[in-house]
């Protein structure tokens, strides 16, 4: 049996996770453009990792190639439909951040689903986001500013997206809701 083959339940759950985080993204963007503005850039980069959670949560839950891209893309698309302040650029971010986050799992041949892999995926997704941001929005800032911003994004993404997604997956597995997935069936062994 091909364990990389997507089942209907894999597609539905990944899409639902992505849609739920699309709503979170929409709300988070209101905070980012509003109250979080009190925290000056580049320091605001410490909050960035929230946008990268689906890129790690999708693969950690369903454990299929493409889950990070699919989950992050759905989240970005839903956020765009709800009125993302960045418009269709949000969808581009979703694809690239999903690919970067998923790269850590791909590097293990989609066989290792532990915390270090999730942290690496978060860091990679953060690096992709930083590259996009400094290219599209902050190209006129100094190299030192860009380096600080990128470092904060990478750390934030490793912790909020990597560690956060790993912890969320473990918590969901403990409830039994993930029993149809390998991530849920591991709970007895954890």
C-alpha cells in the first residue's frame, strides 16, 4: 500500500485546517496592521510565526507529501477572500512558505515527524518569508536591518510555527480526534 497516497479524509482535514487558519490569518493581519504597529519593525518579526503554522501543522497531522503547501495555500486563499491587506500577494506567500516549511519533511523522505524536523521546517518557512519581505517590502532598508528582521522571523517561525504546530498536533492526538492518521495512532507510544 502506498502510504503517500492521499485519502479523502486527508484532503478534507488538511483543507479544514487551512480554512480555519485562513480566518486566523485574517484576524492576525488586523492585529499586525493595528495594535502590533506599536512594536516597531524589525522587532515585530517576533510575531510573524503565526502565519506559518499551517505549513507545519498540515504535514504533522496528515503526514503526506504536499500537505504543507496545500494547507498553507488554503489558509492564504481564505485570508485573501476575507480581505487580506496584501491582496493576492498573500497567495504567493502561502505557496512559497508552504514549500519551504515542507522542505524539512521532504529532506527526511517524509519519515521523520519529530520536534527537530518541525523546528527546521519552521525556520525554513521563516527564511522564505523573510526573503519575500525584504525583497518586496523592505528592499530600501539597510543590510543590518534586514539581517535582524530575517533572524527574528526565523526564530519566531521555528518557535511559533515549528514548536507550536508540533505541540498542537500532540494535543489533538491526545483527544483521539487524529486517530485516522498516523499522528493520532502514535499517542499510545508517546
